[in-house]
C-alpha cells in the first residue's frame, strides 16, 4: 500500500462512526454465525448422524377406551406377518418385554426404582458394544440405555433427588443391583450399562437373556407384542403413513424431545439469526456511507493526487484494501470467538453422552466465506463508482 495515499486518504478520517460500524458488524456477524451453528448442533443432537437410522421407525397400536377398561393394545401374529409382506416394509422386529417384576438399586448412588427391560433382534440395534453377550448362569446383565434416559436422569431426576450427574463413560462404571421377582423366585443380578442408543427409547438387554428370564421368572404366559420396529426405505412417505393409519397403528415420535420442541427452538434461534442479520446489514450500510463520506471529504486530496499522476484504480484499491483488512479482522475474530465458545460446550455435551462435533459445522464456514466475499464484491464496486465520479 502506498504510504502517501494512505496518509492523505485515511489519516484522521476514521472517527467514532467507523468504530461503531466495526463493533456493530462484529456483533451482527457473530450472532448470525452463532445462530447457524446452533441450528446445526440442534439437528445433530436430535437426529441421528447415522443415515441408516432414517430407515427405522417404531410403531404401536392406538390406545382406545377398551384398552383403558383392561384390554391390552398389542399386535397379533397375523398383523406382524401382514406387515412383513407389505412392499413398504423391508423387515419387522418385535420388542420383547419382561413378564416379571424387576427393580434396580445402587448403594453408590443411594437410590431404588422399579425398572423394565425390553429386547429386540440385534440387527435392529444401532450400537454393538463389545460386552453385549449373555450366557446362562452369568450373573451380570449387559444393558443398552437410551441416550434420552441418561439426559432425563442428569437433568431431571438427579437434581431433584440430590444425586450426582454422570457422563456416558462414567455411568458405565457404576454397578447396578438388578432384583428380579416372579414365578415364586427371586434373584439379584449385577447390571452394567455397556452402550447407548439413539434409535430406540428403551432399556435393552440381550434377546437370549430376555427369553430365558421370561421362561424362568415370567408370570404371564401370553405372547403379547406391544411394540414393533420397522425397517423401511422411506419412513416419511405418505404411502407408509396412510398404510399404518389404515391399520390403526401409530408411529412413535422416536426421541423424547419431539418435533414441536425442535420447532420452538429453531424458531427462537431463527429470531436470533434475524437480529444478527439486521445488525450486520445496518453496520455494513454505515460502513458504505462512511467510506463514501471519506471519499467526499478527500475530494480535493484526490484531485491533487490525480494531477500528480495517481490513477483512479490506485486510489480505489487503497480504500478497498483498508476495508478488506477490517473485514478480515472481523471475520477471524468472530470465527475464533465462536470456536472458543463452541468447543467447551460441545465437549461438555459429549461427556453427557451426546455425540457432537467439537469443530464448527462446514455450513458456518461456507456461509461466512460466501457472505464476506459477496459483501466485499459489492463494496469494491461502490468504492470504484464513488472515486470515478471525482475523476469526471
């Protein structure tokens, strides 16, 4: 950059208005990028990152007044076979529920609670931990827990009961005393959480343990099926929804945090993003007007420079380079600050059992680059036009 040009055109021209525009541009850009990152994080948390998860849905029978009066809402084997023959369904897996009384307690945590178990065929699991086996006579029961249940414990049950919160890795080390009662028998087993599932809201045990335990402790001879998991090519198709509605089935919402909650959160974040965009656009407008004012105030200096042989492009380039350095500083500072804020937040969520990338989403980088380059392109055109008027 030519020192003479810089001294003539920029010295004593940067006032409070420019500083306010720089601050506003920084705040607006940070809010806008932060809102975009929050939306990406929210979708990562609420929707599984495994593309195969979108191929599975859990269905139940619709509950009616007859069920309230005592009739169980359960699937019949004929209904299961009909689902298997449907072109909309690739495979069907049944949930097997415990037919005995089960409770869990922990001396370490100091709590006791009634419990339930379910099992599904292994092919329908989204996690295959190394210790997911059980053999007859084994006193330790491996358990796969829904990540939502861990969140409910950490943010609902634990604070109300004065119990400690646990990360996913820590709670795997906590032994549970599992007491099973039924058929005149009582036995205490050692429970161990070995994995977490995004796909199924349940407390899962190996299929062979569930079958053996129901035969040994079960006090209900029925073969009732309360829930099914379906493998489909498109769980969001209108045809599948119409087919299930016609059969009197309901699609489980999946995660405990349902669609309404995510819509509310995304709307709130969208509002934050709009506020950031408005602040950013107003700041950019102030920038533009400020640079026009600088050029206008430098009319005599620019005329003198023209007489000395300085070309129009040299003056435009100097002003544009100064503007580019300001934008580059804002861009770097926003990205660094956003990363500094996001990294510990994502690390904490990972400790709670939620998988989240510790790095900024690629959409944030892409938007920041495209937006910045677009702004610089239009600002360069504007500076060039304003300087050109003084050469006419």
